[in-house]
């Protein structure tokens, strides 16, 4: 699988659309309506129309949208929750409420927002460009002290949901096309298994993110995804170890071995710990521990994505 160093989801971590910087909100699996399968009059490229791998410019644009979600959404949603804790929607803010704006905008925000805008307006045209533009305009408005935080955050959230649904569908189809092309060209060897790992690790994270948003998360769907993912990684390890000793250095890239021995086992253990916490319903601190475990899962996943992006096969490696 070629590197497309793009990473919640989600960014140099953006080859995978669910890679995230911090927040469960970014990594949640898409649940909105599916996009039209035919091209719109604007010439936008719909997610449902992928019949061949997307070109480099389309991938680059999608990667920036992933970066936008990953690096902006977590802070924005956290600040909104803090703001609402000080505000009665009917009565307005309490007299002792402090710092009702969305704080913590870093000094590089304006330059970053300008870069997002430049990408949004560039070709190729995608059907989510307008939603992305509204997100950036909301971020820019929130830099102003006179802005309405709740109104602008609502605009941002609407755009975020549209982009997340599109990006998840787009990257799922892109990954599947990559898997099929790899199997056809190289056979079902290391490249093929690596492509499967990329796809299945993302699916596992989404299953966790979906449950993490529920009042009482259910561990069963996560455990169900974890079993085949673990089997896939074990199969991949066996395949590497079975390579002839004399040709091991040429049979596969060293980054693949590192991924299978380092970040993926850590990710699997983090998921298993999260499942165990959910199953321990008698624990007094179960909710707080689950939140902490979920954050650790995200951290481990992001490290795995970094290592995935470092795996580079040469033309002779299958």
C-alpha cells in the first residue's frame, strides 16, 4: 500500500480518516444519510462514485478535511460544553459566568484557517466543499469577541457531520479499492495483509467510537470486531516470521515488522482494556475509567497510524 501521508477523525496522520487528535466526536462512525451516487450539477465528486482509486489531488484535499476535523473539532466541542455549563439557554448566562467565549484559539489559527480555505476553493470540486467552507467561516467568526459562540458552533457542527459522513464513506471505498488492486497485482501477501490492517483497524476504532457516545456503552460489538482483527495481525506476524532468513531484509519493509510488534499490540491491548472496563459494571468509577481508557485507545491508534504511514514497500516486495 502506498503512503499518502495524510487522522478524526482525523494531520500528517490523515491517511486514515478516523485518525484523531483527541476527541471521540471526531472518530465516531458516520451515521448520516448516504451521498448521491451521481455527479451533481456543480461537478462535485460524490463519495458514492468511486470506481477507481482517486487521484493525488483528491486525496490531498480529503486529507486536509480530515485535518480540519481532527485538529479543530475536539477543542471546539469541549469549549462549547464548557460554555453551556455556564449558560441557561432560556434565561441566558448567569451573572457570575466567566469567559463565555470559545477560548484557547492558538496564535496560528488565522494562518491555519486561511490554508483550509485555500484548499476548499481549489480543484477538484467536492460536494462537501460548501460544508467545509461554513466550518471555517464559523471558526473565523469565533475569533471575534462579539461572536455568538453557540450559533457559530452549531454552524460548525452541521458542517462537521456532513464532512465526517462523506470522508468516512470516501475513505472506506478508497481502502477497499486499494485492497482489491493490491490482491490483483501482488497476490494476497504482505502488501495485501497490510492493506487489510489499515482498513480493519479503522473499522475497530469506529465500533468503539460508536459505543463511546452511548450513555451505557456495550462491549459486545467491540469484542466482535477485535477477534478478527487480532487474528489478522497474528496471521501477518506468522507470514513475516516464515520468510527465509536470507531474504527477510528484502521480503518486507522494516516498518511493517515494527508496526506488528510495537504499535498494533499496544492498540489491541488498549481496546481489550476498554472492553474489560465496560464489562466491569460493578466498578464505582466505571464511567470515568471508560472515558480515560477511550482516550488511551485513541492515543494508541494515532501512534499506529504514524507507523502505518512509515511503511513503504519497494517494487519488488509483495
